[in-house]
C-alpha cells in the first residue's frame, strides 16, 4: 500500500497493489527529474519486476521523465534462453513482453529492447548504468555477491534456478495435492505428493541424464498440513550454467506419468479449475493444447527450439556485456 517515508516525509507509492495501479500516474511523476530502477530480478519472464519496469518506462515517456536503470546481474546467466516467445494475446503482469520465459538479458539490456522494439507507446530517454566485471557466462553463484531475497519464496542465490524449474509445474498442479516446497522451507526446490515413489521418481529422472542437475529421493512431514507426509524428489544443481531449467518441469511431468501412472494435466481438467493463469505464465495456450493432445513433456520442450533461436538473433543488438 502507499505510505509516507518516516524520516523524509516523501510519499511512497505501491505499483503492486492493493488496488488497480500497476504503473505511475502523471501525479506521481509530476515533480521528479528521473525515475531510477534499482531492483534485483530473477531472469524469469513471469517474475513481475520486468513488467513493472517497462510500464514505468512507458509512463516516463509520456511525462518526459528520464528513466535510469542501475543494472544488476541476471542470476540465471546471460546465455540461457528457454521457452517459447510470449504470444501478445496472453499479455499480463506475469508476461508483458514478447520474450521467452528465460530470456538471458540484464534489466538494462531488456529496457533497451522494450523501448526499441516498440513494445511501449511512448519511449523515454533511457540511461543504463552498466555493471563492471559481469560476463554472460556468470550465474549468481559465479558473482560472489550476497543474495538478498527478492521475495519470501526466493530466499537464496539458487532460488531463481528452482523457480524456473518447478514454477510452471506448480501452477499446473495447484489444487491437486502436489507440493513444490512452498511453505515447507524449500520453495520451488522439490516436487512431492502423498502418492509419489521417491526412489522410483529419482531413478527415472536421473536416467534421463539432464545435464547439470540430479534428483534425490525426498520424504518430509508437512509444515502446512497437519499429519501429512510428502514424498518425491529434490532438485540439486551440479552445474548451474548448463542445467535445462524450464525442461525440468516437463521431464517431471513425464516421470509422474511413467512412475506414478498419474496425469497431472488430466487431474486438473477433471477438477474444473481454470487454466487462465497457467496460460498466462506460459505466454501461450499451445502448451495446454499439446498436453490435451497427449504430447510428452520432452516433445513440448523440443517445440521451443525455433523461438529460442529466433530470440537469440533478435536480442543480439541490445546486449551490453560479453
């Protein structure tokens, strides 16, 4: 909520709610010379900070206010591109720009792209204060920097990796008794339920030989639900630079079908729950339609290749770091 800074008496405006305000109003911008964006992001399209950044840029363009980005590392690194490009029909706060789910750019680079690609109606004057010594091959582990939680469920430097690896699956499995560790002290770090065979799941997933990641059997008593025990797999990264993050969601989906003989997608359909947020997070309804047609998770991952290659070329002229 909006408030007043105790020491200076300056107004503090919320762009996240409660209420409908998602971008600065003309009144908020009236007395400022520039708006400075100094926020650590996760590198995932559905994490809303980059949506807010672009919406602020647009309003600054309308008001004639300079927009300044104090650039920060992308914790997923600057080379990784994963997922399909957002279809504008599914534009929302969890997917505002026509980029893949994992886009491999810093906030400063993305700000240039948002402005130059015509994704906002009014372009502001933009200044990017670049980082020193950051290179595209660096994930957060490589920077040596201390991680400050960007939100309660992103508590440490590997959390953005886990967020991408299970977040989409968690959205699909919402209401089905599937846990991805939120509220259990390991947010996004596991996939578990009351009916999973942890050893069988881990064996099946490790046999797929996904680079840079291994799956460990897991069993724990729930902190959230009294007298409930979960079992499943915990995700451990052995090489954060090469692990195929988005793919993990779909390989786990395949493993549940193969080992537990359960279809999380079909369970969601039977429940009657909406797929609205699932489609928004994915930036398309094609994944839902492919799941409905019975396609495997591995096949869905392969279907992204064209978009990933296209975006790799499209983003090249906006990159500020090697």
